[in-house]
C-alpha cells in the first residue's frame, strides 16, 4: 500500500514537471528513476536531465543511504556529485568524504578527503577511488582495524588496493603504533574478512638460556573448509633453524584430528652434559637432528564405531624437557602411543587397540627402547548387565585378551642386595652391580641367557581373562537396597620362556553390598520455579570374599606366601613391588584383590535444581565420601595391619568457590597423603587457586620415612581487566629435608595487554619447567578483519611451568 502511494506521488510529480516551464522549483520529496530523494530544496532541469538538491539531503538508492549538504544528479549518465559532509551507507560499509563523485549505475566513484569503513576496518586518504561494489584504490592511504582515535596501530602506504571481504594490498607499508612509525615493508597483504584465509601471521619472539634469542614466522594455509595448516620457521641464535608444521582437519561435527611435527639440526644440544656423558670422544659436541611427532585423531563411524589414535614420539628423551609445549609430556615416565577401534551397542562393548610406550626413565637421552613393554594387540568384549528371561537375575560378561611384547628379552635378568636397614633392593644385572648403573656410562646391562625363577621378572607373554557375573538386586523398603553378586574369573597365561611357560588361575568371588539412602529437600517448595536443594546421605557396606581359589604355583606371582600378599582394591602396581616377594606383574588385573574384605563408606551429596528461563537445570554442588576397609586376611600375619587407610573425597562446585580434594590417612603409619585444590573466582574470570600435593611412600608393616616424601604447594591466580590480563603460578617444594637448591620447582606467568581499540593483543609469557630452561615468549596478534581476538584462557597455564 505504502509503495503504491509513493509510486503515485512520484508519477504526479514528474507529470507536473513535464507540463510546467523548462525550469521550475520542485517539491521537497520525490522519486526519480528509482531514486528516492528528500531535501530542503530541489531543482530539476528536464532539458539537461539534471536535478540539484540542497540542505539536509537524503537519497536512497539500491540499498544505499546517502547524506550530503549539496548534491547534483545527472540522470542521463546516472551519476551523482555530492558536496559537504557526504556519507554513503549500506548494510556493511560506510563511505565519508568532503566531496564524492559516484557513478551509481556501476557503483564506482571518487572520494576526496575521506575514508571507507567496514565494521572496524577503515581506509583513510586524500583521494580514494571506488572501483567496484567493494573494491577501492587509495593513494597515500592509512589502514587500520582499530576503533579508537588515534588508532592503536595503523599501516600507511603509498598505494592501497583493497577488496572489502577479501584482502588489502599495501605498497611501501609502514607500521605505526599511534603516530610513531615502527618498521617498513615494501609490500604487505592483509585480510579484510573474518573467514579463514591463507597468509602470513604475525612473527613470534622467544628467548631462553639454551636456545638463545629466537624469532619465528608462521604461515597459515587455509587448505579447504574442513582442513588447514600452520607452517612455521623458527630461527634460534644458539640452536639453529627449526621447521614446524601443524595440520588440523575436521571430518564431521564430532570427528577431527590434529597433527604436529618439528625438526631441527640442534647445535646447542650437542654441548649438553647429559648427552655428552654417554658419547664417545669423536661424537661429543657434534650437532644432532632432533624431531617430534604429536598426533591425535577421533572419528565417529557410521556403524556405532569410534576410531581413535594418539601418537607421541620424539628423537630423544631430552626433547620433552627442552620443548615442553610441543610434546606436552614433560615429567611423564613414558610416551604413550595408542590406536584403537571401539564399538558400543546398547548393551555390548567391543574394542581392539594397540599401545606402544617409549621408556623415558633412562639417563642416556639416546637410549634404546628395547626394555619397554607394549600391549599389541588388546581385545575386549563386555556384556553389560542384562536380565535373564523374565526373572530379577542379571548377568554380565567381561573378556580380555592381550599380548605383552617388547623388542628386548622376554624377561629381565635381576639381582638383589640388602641395605644396612634390612631393605631388599632388586635391580637389573649390570657390569657395575649397582642399582644406579644407568647413571654411569661405563656400566652395561647384563643378559646371562638363562631364566632364574627366583630373581628374574617375566615381562612378555599373552593373557586371556574371562569374568562372568551373576547379580540379583533386592529392594527392602524405602531407600534400602541390597546387591548380591557372584562372579567367576579364569585367567590363562602363556609366557615367552622355556621354563614353565603356561599358567592358569581360577577363583570365585562373592560380594554383598547394602546401601541405605536418606534425603531431604530444602528451599521454597511452594513456587514451581524456585531454586531447591536436595541433600542425600547414603551409608553403605560391602563385603567381598573368595570362597574358592585355584592358582598354579609359578614365579610370575612371586615367591611369597599368597596369604601375606598386601593386596586390596586400593593397592596398585608400583616401583616398591620390585623389591617385594610378590614381584611386578603385567598390571592391576594380575593381582587378586579383596580376598576377605569389609568396606564401610558414607556418601553425602547436595544437588541444586535451578531454572534457566523455562528449563530446569540440575547440578551437583557438593560431594563428600568417607571410606575404610577391614581385611580379615591380615589376621594371620605377624605384623598385621587389617585396617586400610581412611579415604576422604571432597568435591564442591559453587559459582564462586570450587574444591576437589582426596585425603588418605594411614592409621598404622600415622601419615596422610593429600591432593587438594581450592579455587576462588568471580564472573569476570578473576581467580585465586591453591593446591597441595603430599605423598609418602607407604610399605605395609614398616615405618614411614617422612623425609622421603613429595610435598608441593602450587599457587596460581588470574586478573582480568579491560586493558590487561595477568595470570601466573608457581610450584613450591616444601620438603625441607631433601631440597638444597631452589625451592621453587617451576613457575610461569602470562601478561596479556589489550590496547584501546579492540584491535590488538600483546602476549608475554615467562616460564620455567621443572629441572629445565627458562623461556620468554612475546607474541603480537593484530586484528585485520575487525573481529576481536579472544583473550588467552586461564587453562593456558597448564602448558607452562609443569
């Protein structure tokens, strides 16, 4: 309706002009040749096909809104001349100038003393040529993506050719911070769009004691919509030139992968004392080629299957320490490489995988990997709990087959010695007969070619383990549940040794658990959308017993009496087992746990129900569990310790405070192992966090050496403001009996400056890893497309100072 009225008025206006004199005063509102016009005064010359406008001019044409003090429209050639405070706007761009000549049919023109702005991207110049819908050619121009004035940074150039939504090509580009010139480039290409695009990224700067000063230049390659890569050259003043590659791909919304690699002919590493101690005189100080590979892959397949891959390899064992942010595993005992395929159906699980480990505990950085034990392949099948017919009986089945293999011998030739305090130490046979033989380059491992069941450890073989379970849940009244279980387990071993290579173990396990649940609702119970809290207390008792047990007598399980084995469900395979009478088996599944065990526990939970718009949201804000076990098999021991440690787990997740803590109090040793973290935070992203890790070595029946412990305190904090983000952490070693040097084991802090204009981030990182080098990194991130860079997340601290 409105459009028809405008058309009618425009036709009437044109008709009056046609029958009137050759030049006459016009009405203040009109539509001529599809151009909607409004001005204080309008004059049209029909003979010259020209209209002149003056005062508060408003012109609307093809989605463009034009303002000016004075204008001349040449209808025959379809051109506009605009004068005084000219502004041309469309849905994406704004053009401003003192005088603008516009060919509105071809959308080209010339802007005098003006600028073009798209989002926060702006070009300024004395003469700007509009060469297309979104393309411009500017002489003596300034370019910036900053919203402040004067802009935080800008590029000036003798010529700028720009395509909004594409790229800007700048000749003789001078980077300025404010009004201060910083450096000159003969030619520069910058993106003017938020889409992924290929191009050079800003250089990074780094400095360290071992590597010296380093500068790197990354290049981003937008390969396709689903893949891209970053190619980087980094030049160290002491190490040499390093090439880096990171490739990323997306297979679907839920499937993706990331591959990283790097290579350097390292001159600084050639002088490392740790390396040269194990090299010959001819090899010392000779540079080495170093590299790393880090690959992670996750792919959801159409048949409910999932393919995973995780590869982590390096040229030497020192590499993760020298470049911790590349391999991301500094301090680990091994580098894990794993490939798997899993398929999860509604009640069944199938999987096949292979794991390859690189032993990182050798003193020699170039040590071989023959002693590492790998799992290849490993097959698993699990049948989840399922009803038997129409009865209340449930059953489940677990089946596992695994091959333990390595490149070296099938067993370790071991020897042992007794210390002055009576402790037995077992270690590999070596020419120096020393537990610390690997620290001495003159010592070599000895393989005598004969398996001794009294001392040697079996390290390779095959294991098949099957465990069916029968369950009958019983509900006795409100809140009281009983869960009896009966499971049968049979495990077959085949070892790669000539003496007694076959072993089988069978047993029955009975389990009865009872749980009583008490709960109460707090809060407003009248309003349907009020915030409420549910508090639950659930005491539970679990009794586990092995009524029947059959196991072949074999050195794989050690030489001690099985009754004396200190195995409960909380024990794990650790280094102390090497010196015990029960040896170190393949893993947890080789142990027989909970032979006659009663476990007492009480669980407290607080759940919050709150409403987000019209949708309820549930979250657990508090969790506390206390548990302790009594082992009746300890009754027959001389130094019996039937009561286990008291375990406490606390998890609190509130809006402003979070804590996760695990405490283990050992009543016979009177010490507590602790791992606790507390974080205070606010909605602005500011936080303060403290973390305690205290671990004692616990040997049943023996007092604890309190001086031989790990006790670390980690403090971290983060501050967020408009122009500055600060975050940092340090790890303090509180074991005063052992530390003689620097008590601060590692530290890191990150300072991120956000200058006015939302167009730049300056990130400074200073960190030191445990036992490693101190590194300084400086990175500039410019915004070329008007989209502000996200500030670095607090989780970035986890990459540094570990």
